[in-house]
C-alpha cells in the first residue's frame, strides 16, 4: 500500500494528484477514494478514505491502483493521509511541481 501526492502548479487551476495501490482479493474488485468527512483539525493535511467493493470471483491477492484528483490553490496541502478499511493509514508529503 504505497501512496504518493503531487500538486501540479503549472495547471490552472492547480491540481492535486494522489495515487497509490491497495491489496484486493479479486482482480474485479472496485476501489473508491473519497475525501474523509469530517476532515481533521489541521487544514494542511488532506484525509482520504479508500474503500474496496468486493466482487464475486476467484480469490487471488492483487494490487489495484487508485487515483484521486482535486483542484487546489497553490500549496494548499503539505501532507495527505490515506485511511484504508482495515484501519491502517499511509501518510505522504505533497511535492509541488511547477
């Protein structure tokens, strides 16, 4: 479960891209990424929730990629924390490109 985050400052409006992968049990499982509600107390840290909609099919562990994008203003976020259904989290520093 790796996660990376970048803000592309050359795009107007600036875009935040958060991408990573999550281990799923079937190649046809669906991965969804949503902004957590409510967000935390630090407005410089974006909280995201990753959920997996399990589908019937052969059980074989595989990594599924995910991507989350959001319009932002400049250096709006310093970090992104992704929360997974199993209770684990992954926090990454946001890099600014441009």
